[in-house]
C-alpha cells in the first residue's frame, strides 16, 4: 500500500479556514494514500465576489458543481499548477461545489488521461471520461455532505485500477516525498533504478510535470507547512533543513510559487481563520 501521505501534507493558501465558504473533510482510511481530502464550498445567493489566492498544492482536484437553480450537475478537473492564480469566489444562486483532491501521484490510478495535458490547465470532465455527468447525477439529490462523501468513496473504489501502478514511478515519488523535495535527479534515478529519460517520460504521463519541478513544489510545500505549524519559524533553519543555497534562494522560490512573501502569505492565512480555529487558539492560550 502507498504510504507517501504519512510524510507529505500539502496546504492551500488558507490552511486555517473551515466554514460554509470552504470546508475540508478527510477520506476513509483505505483512500488516504490517494486522496488528500474532500472539500465543499457553498454559495446561497448574493452578488459579492471575493478574490482568493490559489497556490500550487501539488494536487489535482475534481470539482463537481451542484446547481439547484439550473437543475444540473457539472464537473471539471483542475490539473497540477506550478504558479499561483487568483480566482473569484462567490456566485449567484444556490450552488454547492463538492470536490475530491487527489495527491499528485494518484489521479492516473482512477482515470485514464495523459497528465501532461492537465499542466496548468482545467478541463471539463466530460472530455476525460464521457458520460461521467450522468454517473454523478445521484449527488444532486443528496442533502448532506456526509452522504456525498460516502457515495463518492464507493464510486472511487470502483474506479481505482491498481494495475496502473508502476514501481519505478512510485520509488521515485517515495524518494522525493521522504526527502522533502531535496533529492537530486541523479539520486532519485539511482534509488528508483530508472534512467533519467524514462523517469521524465513517466512523470510527464502519470504526474504532469518534470521530476525537478515536482521536487521543487514538494520542497516549497514543506517550507509552507513549517511556516504554518512551527512556532517560531526560522528562515535560516529552513534553508539548512531543505537544502537551499541561501536565504535569498528560499525566499525567491517561495514567492515564485506562492505569489507573495512569507510574511504576506501568513497574513492571508491568518485573515482567513475560521471562528472555530480562533476559539481553539484562545482556548490553548488560556
């Protein structure tokens, strides 16, 4: 069984948020090696739209839109991104967005697709799996998030095809994840017993980007995780821990992927704390 999820916990730009605008839910134990989380976002009328920073979280999301007003279910795939984007959040009408967030090593085990086509792009799921919207129609009639998650887990178990498992690819992923993105291409190839050319081909088809680029994103996500979870956070300590050349190297790479400086990134994260998270912090301080 894959265990990469034990070592790697990617975060969004708003890791403290959990309210009706966006809430994450863990999958069952059997799906945890493949799925980072389910998430749901609800909009109930109103015209106001807020801008949300989306950072490269090394995950691929299927986002299903359940539109009560238009009586329809639609879905799209958001592939791997290696750059930040700002999107608008908030729509008219009664719309629920229900999504599955796959780890970068897992999506191709559920759907047949050349992941190179998903690089920095979004696709209508009908183009990837024709007829899938009809399969998702039962979601329209479900009242609770729990119902939707239980149905989707059963659906994903039927879609999972472990015959697509490639030992060379997963040995390489193991090295990247357990080394927190610090391992060099030569070291990854030696560990996985795959030539650089073959490994790059595998990563292109099954992951969607180069080995080096994915390693950089995994390292960046580890740094972001430390900023969120380590108190206090030391940039110089992170330079040493993750093998950056110097402090400027870390800060420049972080800003390239996150779009803002570490200080601004933390301000955005803290500004998006849910009331539940704030109450927990107060309780801990007391």
